[in-house]
C-alpha cells in the first residue's frame, strides 16, 4: 500500500492486487452458487480470468477528511459548505461522528475493457465471470481502504463507522454530485457523469464516520432493503463462518 | 421429430454447444446443439423444428433461473448453445421460410452504461423466438424512435441499473407513446419496480429475463 498526502486533508492510496485476499468462495456466492454446486467448468474459467486480472487492474483509492461536521437536520449534514442529504438511516449511524472521511476506490478501466472485448467476441460466459471478478475486486479494495482508515483512527483513539454509499439506504444516488464536490477533480482517475454514474464503472464511493463514539456493524446489508441479492448472501456466509 | 426437438432442447438447456465442448461433462463426446441442428437440416427436418428445440431449451433454463435453481453462468451457456443451433437458421430467416414471433428492440437507457442485465434479457428473448435488435448502452430517445421506425410493430425493452438513469425511461416512453402509441414498452433493471413502471406509463415490468419474454409472448399471442 502506497499512501501519498496530496493536500493537508486528502490522501491517495495505491494498492497492489496481490494485497487483496481473494476468496474464490466469495465469487461462487456472488455468481449464485452459495452451496458450492457450480457448473463443472466454472473453476477452470475462474482460473483463466484470475490469471489476467493482476495486469488489468490499477487499484487506486483515497479520502478527504472533514473535521467540521455540522448537522443541518436529522437527515442531512454539511461538510465544508456542501450539504449531504444522507437520509434518516445513514444520519442515525453518523450522528455522533466527530469527523467524516469521504472515500472513493476504483480498479481502473482495464478489466472493464477486457470484459467488453470478451462480450463483443461472443464469449459471454468468460465475460460475465470477469465482470463479477472485477466487482469483487473493487469491493475487496474498498475494504482495504476502510481498514487503512480504521488503523489510522485507532492510533488517534478513534473508531470508525461502516462505509455508507450514495444509492444505498435512503441516500439517493444523485447525491454523488455533492460527494464528488468534496473530493479533488478526477480524484484517483474517477469522474462522475451528469447522471451520477462513476467512470470507470468498477468504482465505489462513500463516507465513513470517525470519532470516539462510532460503531461498525457486521454488515450494512441490514440497512438495505434488497433481499434477493447475492452480495448479501456473500456477507451472510462470511458472518456464519466467523 | 419430437425426439429431435427434445434432444436439441436438452443441449440448449444444459449448454452443450458442440461435440468438442467438454461441458457439461456427462455429455462429453456427444453431439451438441451445433451438430444436431446441422444434421436435422441435412435429414430434411423442417427448419422450424430447430427453433422449437431452442425455444423449449431456453424456456426450461429461463424458468429454472427465475426459480433460483440456475444462475447467470448457466443461462449464458444455454444462450451460447442456442446461438450455435440458430446460426444454421440464418438463411431461412432471411428467406422468410422461418418466421420469428416478433421483433424486440432493447437498449440500456440514456446516461447508463451497464449492459450485462440487458444482454441477458436480449439473449433469452432471442432464445424465446424473437428477433432482437440490441441498441447497446446509453441509448437516446431518438435512437429508440429511429429503431421503431425501422422495425414497425416491434416491442421495446429498456434497462437501467441506477435510480438516476432509470428516470430517463420516462421521457423516452413519453416520446414513443406520442409518435407510436401502439408500441409496447417493457422495462427492467435492479432499481426498477412495478410501481415505477406504472407511474411512467410502461406497458410491462419484469424483474428477470424470463418474465420479460412472458410479456413479449403475451403481446404476440
Ligand atoms: C426490458 O425488460 C427488462 C427485464 C428485466 C431486466 C432488464 C430489462 N434489465 C435487467 N433485467 C433483469 O434481468 C437481469 C438478469 O436477472 C438483471 O439485470 P441486472 O443488471 O440487475 O443484473 C446483472 C445481471 C447482475 N447484477 C449486477 O451486476 C449488479 C449487482 C449489484 C450487487 C451491484 C454491483 C455488483 C456493483 N455495484 Co452497485 N450493485 C448493485 C447491485 C445489487 C443487486 N443485487 O442487483 C446496485 C445496482 N448498485 C447500486 C449502487 C447505488 C451503486 N453501485 C455501485 C458500484 C458497484 C460495484 C462497482 C461494486 C459493482 C459493479 C457494478 C456493475 N454492474 O458493474 C456504485 C455505482 C457505480 C458507478 N460506476 O457509478 C453505487 C452508486 C454505490 C456507490 N455509491 O459507490 C444500487 C443501485 C440502486 C440505486 N439506488 O440506484 C444497487 C441496486 C444496490 C442496492 N442495494 O441498492 C435484472 O435486473
């Protein structure tokens, strides 16, 4: 992990793919096979895909820290003149935050481009597996970023909340515009379209609450109303194992 | 003939593309959808029977998918096997000897670049016997209108993955209904719901590809 301070409150992190702990069972679960009963040649294709991934990923992430947390009302907070309409669920979790880290993470556009190439050539099967690997990779990378923020905060006697992202709970995706206003332009190579889509696609954004009274729950899925979701199943499996 | 339809349906459902394909292991070394379709035509079976086999196979895997008994990878393998069989039908489609059930124009709405869900719906619709015109991603209203003009009587499908992009469906549907009031429009994608579909004037919504094909079938029935 390579950390660069690019301004007094902003840090950029470069991660090597090898630093991620990739569990193939996670992949089975997000593909739907939580019981392990997957088609016979899935393993083979996963191996082929995983062999390509390291050279196609460029994992970058980072965060800006905001220490002036002004609650506008029970569902929105103001950070440096930018109002984030977080909604009730997220606001409740962050009510006691003394500072907030605005975070993004991406694996770049390389893997996405390869998926497109596979799909255009008619290899939908491999393309789909590669797409799922890409989604999982950016998730794992974001987990690493969170772990880094947590370490930093622990050393200051603070704790952290979960990561909360626009588009989840009752925080609307259009709020990505406000979130991006709190980060440097094209931070980590990620841009935002008018329709609030991040490019590269395999990117995640969000905020983390910091402070002595912060709490991280096992899974933010409990705040989400999407029940039939393989990502939820992945977390449930993980929680059962630990 | 029924035996052939059943054999081809099994190959499609199980994703057995051709003889060389090692998948699924229990069918290793046996003819796949490709060889079966070719042999059927060589033996003088009507080309329609190939379409029937594909539709039956795709319907079975689609139903399993809707019931969470099969997942996207299996659906994709089935689509691959179906394509292998259907390629033998190309000349018959062109000559009009084999007719599809209808034309389905599909695209991911303006402002959105997600296409995996849309591709899956397109494949299952093709396997369901429809000619599919895939307009790709970030499809503007004008592009949808141009496609409807080019394919009179087509059914339109739209997909979106974010709430910020699904709202673009409303304007496109309005424009379609103004110019082509009889055109059926169906929508889907992770954030889309039946109530949203009702609100914006879509004619149908489905959470999965199989449901989308059921809507198409209802329209052409
Ligand atoms: C015409 O008729 C029809 C009929 C049926 C139709 C149809 C048309 N089109 C589709 N269907 C249907 O058939 C297909 C097959 O079953 C289905 O198509 P789908 O496209 O839905 O399904 C694909 C085949 C597989 N599904 C997927 O690939 C999406 C899975 C979920 C878990 C998901 C993933 C994996 C990801 N994501 Co995110 N992600 C979620 C998804 C939650 C979920 N369980 O759906 C969703 C889509 N994401 C969401 C969000 C908010 C976000 N994501 C983000 C990021 C990511 C990852 C990068 C981690 C990853 C990859 C995304 C990608 N597609 O490349 C962010 C946006 C990224 C960006 N570039 O802007 C971010 C904005 C979060 C953030 N702030 O960082 C939510 C969108 C809802 C909303 N509020 O807008 C979301 C529904 C999760 C949720 N619980 O709310 C059906 O919808």
